[in-house]
C-alpha cells in the first residue's frame, strides 16, 4: 500500500460499497475502502423479524447506472439459484435480511475492501491525505477521500445519563436481545423504526411486556408518502435542481418533504393496526398498549424504573409515565466524523448547522489543492435533499463521484425522460432567484 491511492473510502456501508462496486469496472484507478467491522453487516441491531426494504430491489448498488454489472441484485438472485422462486414469491418488498445478504455477497467479491480497520484519524500533508488505521503502522496515503462512515444515533439529552441495558437506541436492539417479560416498555419515536419495534414487542419477540407506551412527537403515526409525484424528489433532475437553490429554500423544502423519506411504510402501519385490533377484540389484557402521538419528551429521570415527562401538543398538558425499559427510536444525527483531525477539519467548509457544503458531484468545499477531493456520502441532506440518506439514488450518486474522480463520463448520470419540469426547461422564462418575500412566505407556511 506504499503507492498513493487515487481514492481511500472511509467506511463500508451500502453507500461506499456501491462506489466500490462501480470502481470494479475502472481498474485504472487505485482504490481501497476501510471499515472497522470484521465483515460487511448492514444495521445488524435492527434486523427484526419480517422487516422489509422501503425501496425497490432495482435501486440496488449498481443497476440504475450499470445494469450490466455483475454486482446487481438480479445477478445475486441468479448466482444463488433463486431468480424464479423470487419472482414467484411476488413479495411486496424484499426483506432487509435478504438485501443485507446481497450486499454482503457483493462485498465478498470485491478485492478493494478491507475490514477490521478502525479509522483513527486523517490528515493532509499539503499533497496527500494520510489515513491512520493503527497506532504504529504507516498511514495509508491517498489523493482523494470518500467519507462514508454513516450517521450516529441521536439520543435526547435527558436520556443520555441513563444509556445502558435498560435505555438504549433501537440500533442496539437485536444485539442486546432484552428480556421485557412483565415490564413496562416505552418506545420513543414515531417513525419507521418505532413502528417496527412496537410491532415486534406486540409479537412477543422478547417476551410479553405488561405495558407498552409508544410516544411520537408527530401529530399522528404518519405514513411514508410513496406516491408517484412525491417519488419524483428521488430523481436526478429534481436533485440537481434542488442543489442549485439558495440554502434557506433548501432547508425549508427538506422540512416540508419529511414524510417522503421518514414516514412509516403503509404495510407496517396496516400490520400494526390489525394486530392491535385483534389484540383488543381477543380481550388481550397483556400487554396494555398505549399509543401517544403529539407528545414531546421533555425530561427523563432514573435509574429504572424511569420517570418520563412529556408535553401533549394537542391539549397542551404535561404528562408522566413510568418505564422499566426505554427504547429510543429517535433517529440519527449527522456530524463531522471525529477522525478528521483539527487542521483538515478546519479546512472543510460547513454551513451554519455544521454540515459539509457539498458541490453537485458530492465533493466537500475546502481550501486544499483543486485536484484533491474529499467526497462525502450520506452527508448531503441539506445540499442534495431528502434523497441523500436513502438508497433510491445511491448508485446515481456513486456514478457522479466515480465519473468526477475519473475525469470522464464512465456511467450515465442523467435521466432523459423527466415528467415534471422542475427547472423551467420547457418555458421561455428565465429561471429567477426566489425573492425575499416569497422565501419568507415559504418558511411561514412551512413549504
Ligand atoms: C434500520 C434502517 C433501515 C433502513 N432501511 C432503508 C430502506 O429500506 N431503504 C432506504 O433507501 N434506506 C434505508 N435506510 C437508510 C440508509 O439507506 C441506511 O442507513 C444506509 O445504511 C446508509 O448507508 P451508509 O453507507 O451511509 O452508512 P452505514 O450503513 O451506517 O455504514 C457506515 C459504516 O462506517 C463504518 N464506520 C463508522 N465509523 C468508522 C470508523 N471510525 N472506522 C472505520 N469504520 C467506521 C461502520 O462500521 C459502518 O459499516 C435504513 C436505515 C436504517 C437505520
């Protein structure tokens, strides 16, 4: 590894794996990817029974830009002798376990992935990046980086002192296998993960609890909007238009489009409602299930049994409950990774929320030499919109990065059939900058 790499990929989740899979077809670039896990393993702590992908299997690591690639989901099915049975099964969506297995299968076939390496810190010597993996070992040197170490679980401040066996983020759930028999369990968070956890608790996956409280800040248990025009937010044309908007407008749109990416799948909602109904008419006393939307957690005191205080947004009241166990389905936060040491961190431009400013090809703006790039995946919700943390446009983003790195269009990145004219292509008007008044009106109406 003495010769500098063209690209060092930091982290091997789905997003960097997709880049690595495309790079297999670009042998002229020297690349290597590193991850601290011993092997590829997709969100093992949330591999609950029966959970399904929220995205089509065609939106896999490569197909949208390289359908000929051997790393497609369809080739995985063929190579594993499951193509016909998979088609006959006519599943509403692929299980997360099967998709995770597909990605692990791709990872096994790539020779530029290196597992079992914790990235300790990264610096820049004026010409090359140095990626330090072990205390005494020589650093990996690279001309360019791709940051792909994902997001970190968001823990509400009042819950932080109590983190442990009885109060934890949902991403640790199946790794902990808690015994909840006879307990009062509170699930905080009304998105897809919260719904999956409540469904699993109802099914008695970890014993039969005495009581389940499910709190959500949202006004209801809101569905994922998967209708066609909303899905147009997950197209290259929309993302490119979005990227060109002023920052305030982008942030307002991201807030407004929340349910296009963060709502609960309709099949999960149906399963949950039907389960609750059957439980109720069967006279099921245990567990007692209390659903509490429109509630914002304000305080938590402990140790267990914990006391949680929350605000009821509907009637303005303050409410309290007791819980033996608290499962936090409170999402993720995006922060600059700790391994970016002082000097390099200072040189990267961030917005007022501390997020990297990304150019259209996903390079972070920085004050380094123009031929050295820090690409970033899963870091562009503010710059590229709600599609960025999802897999829908994963391989398109990978293609943009690989094309930029290679300096030529190796993979197609523009759709030719766009049904919505997002950018004024079909009018005689010149595109206009939104004026201050319309921007304020948008923010006021939360548009
Ligand atoms: C439970 C769950 C289900 C989801 N389902 C869907 C879905 O159905 N459809 C969809 O479009 N999106 C889904 N998403 C959203 C998104 O697609 C995934 O979160 C996806 O895993 C993001 O990929 P990533 O590569 O950015 O990060 P991650 O998957 O988080 O991978 C980051 C990797 O970086 C490694 N790492 C971190 N720090 C270091 C370090 N210092 N040194 C070395 N390695 C490090 C980690 O070990 C990890 O392997 C889901 C998210 C969750 C949480």
